[in-house]
């Protein structure tokens, strides 16, 4: 899966984990994929209060990715 996610670097998307929760906390918040390796994905997003957040998550917890095309 890391190969597919690596190809999405720079893309805006919504990512769900295996607990059916969005990594950003909401389906309405788009995140940008910053980097990916064999085990981890690093994303950045702005929360509803305006704070910029960088989050690192294990790839094996990702259930689905929705990509927003501009």
C-alpha cells in the first residue's frame, strides 16, 4: 500500500483508519499527504479552529483514502 500512497504525495484527501475515524477528525477537513515510507504516512491539515497540524500514522491502520481532484 505504501507504493500507492507515495504516488499521492501533495494530494488533498480524506483518510479513514480501521476504526472508521477520519485522521483529521472530520470528513469535512481535507489533509495533504506530506510523505510516506513503508510503515508511516505524514499528513498536514488545518483544523476547524485554524491550527495547522502535522500527524504521523501507521499505514497498516488505513482503511480508505478519498482523493479530491482540483
